[in-house]
């Protein structure tokens, strides 16, 4: 918890507290007090944390929070949109590849570890193609 609170304070102090507080609609002294982990009278709320992340793009607090629970924070890049028809064709192809992989795995009534790995790989391809489709719809 200490690393998380320190990261919140570092994000506030490292990103022009007066400007940040104005963007968040709170007095800068209040923001500094709330971000100070040694000040027991004031605490950051979830809304404050969201405002800090939103207005600074400083992900140190989120990274520290994820780390506290054994996770890594990894940013993902948005897929490039395509023409809707091309995107739809790609989704259909990936679903077909998944269907074939499952049918081939079930042919002998036993799904081996290798076959499970192939099926999971095809599932990831379907997810990626759906992400492209989503980006394509947003861009259309």
C-alpha cells in the first residue's frame, strides 16, 4: 500500500500540481494534502485517482496498485482499422480456422495438450480479428 500511496504523491508532484488541480476542479493545496501519504486527515478518492491518471497519463499509481496484487500493467496498442468487409472476412476466416482446429482435435475423442495449445492459439486469433473489427466499426 505504501508504494501505491507514494506513487500517487509522485504523480501529483511530478505533474504541475496547480495545473492538475485546476483540471480536476479542486484546490491545489487540497490535492497536495490528499496525495500526501503522511496526512491522515485527507485521502485520495477513486475519483481523484481517476483524475490524476486521466489528466497526467502518469500510470505509476496504477502500476504500483497492480504490482501490489501480483499483476503487471501492460499497455496495449489499438489495432489498425480496416474496411468493414475486409475485417468481416478476416473474422469469418479466423472463426473457421478455430472450428477446424476443434473438429480435428475431437476426431479421436481425445484432446491432447498440443491440440489444446492450437485451439487456444486460434481463439487468440479470433479475439485479435474481433479487436480489428471493433476498431473498423469505430472508424467507419
